[in-house]
């Protein structure tokens, strides 16, 4: 699911951030969100709460309680790793462009 070394690095950093956040509020990391959700966040790297809320596995509690923190961390870490934000949306747009330039021949 994670494509490159840099994405795996971001994933590990987000897991560490989730642990710090969980420790600071006295809860378990999985109570904030699960590992699969962190993977999806890593791939998409949302830039807004609306984009964060659209990720499968992200609930309203995560967005309202920890959303600003996660977005700030995602932005800082992505910038440090030279990754663009809203990554999967960009990938999907590129795929659509590629598909739209292919001509179909009919016999």
C-alpha cells in the first residue's frame, strides 16, 4: 500500500506522533485511530479538515479533536520529506488525464 521509502518514513513518523498524542491525553493510540487509517492518511496527506474527514476510517471525533494537530504534523513532515499534500487526489487526477488521452479504435 505504501509505495516508496519516503512514504514508509512518513508512516512511521505519523505512528510516533499518534503515540505522543495518545500519551498526552492518556489513551491508547488505537483509540485515536487505527494503523490502516494512518496508512491512508500517509497516502493522501490531506491539507484540510474536509479532506481528512473524507478518508475512510477517519471519524468526526478525530477531525474535531485532533484534526488541527494531525494536519500541522502532516504538513511539516511532508514538507521535510519533499512530499506533496493531497497525494492520492493528485495520483487519481494524473490517472484520469492519462486515460483521457488514450484513443479507442473501433473495428
